[in-house]
C-alpha cells in the first residue's frame, strides 16, 4: 500500500487558494525555523505537491496520484484557522473532489 499525507486548500481560483494557505497556520508551520520536514521547501513546490488550488486543479492532482499508483491519502489536513473554515473546506472537498471519483471507478 502506498499512501500520502497531503494538505487540502480549495478556492475559486488558484491565487485565492494560495492566499488562504499563506494566511493560515500552515504557513507558520511551513516556514518554521526549526528543523521540520518543510525546511527549505518553497511555497511553489508546497502548492504543487499538495491538493491546493481550484476544485478542477485538485481533481487533476488526485487523478495524477492515482495514475502513479497511490493507494490512498492517509492523512489529509484541511487548511483552516477556525472550525467553520475547516468545515467549509471539508464540504468543498466532498462536493467537488470526492464526487469526481466514485467508488470503484478509475479516473
């Protein structure tokens, strides 16, 4: 089994998703001066390697991971500073991304 830990941040445009990420506590973690797994990772690479962008962009990334042989997402972290923001991110993910990949289908 091959799994991935990923960060999810959905918005109506890629720019808004990136801005949301930068305003969130994830940006503080990403730029932490301590020796973390994110040390030295540019924001562009972080956005490219995670599920950050519009619903269509995120679906394309999920499909690419599936084609590469990924079995699942074992830790999915939703970008949010409040519970209501987290719930909204989860709702968007369920509405646009999960529904794009029905059970038993391949992309």
